[in-house]
C-alpha cells in the first residue's frame, strides 16, 4: 500500500531554476541543461556541466547561445568560432 502522505510530500517538493533569466523564468526547474552539449564533448553526467532549468529558460538558452554563454549558461567547444 502506498502512503498518501509520502506521495504528497514528494509531489510538493521542487527544484529551483538555476538559470534565472530575467523576465522569463518561472522559477521551477523541469529540464536539465548541458552547459557544454554532449555533441561538443560535454560530460552528460558531470555535476558542473548540468543545470536544472525551467522550460522557458531552457528555450532561451537554446535560442540565444551567445548571450547564454556570456552569462555562463552555455559553452562552445571552440569559443573562437562563435558568431
């Protein structure tokens, strides 16, 4: 039998967004963002390479990688090739 109190406490807990992009952040992380993507050689399990982010912040980081990089939210494999 499942303890209803245990389910409620787990469902009530949430992780804060680590990106906190001004004017779009919802505050509640639902995605895990790789600062240096796997395709660029990033470690998908590295603690320093993963950020817990809300969906709007994650979309913003993906849409604006150069701005995100200036905030430390994204890295390029070859920084000198950035647009």
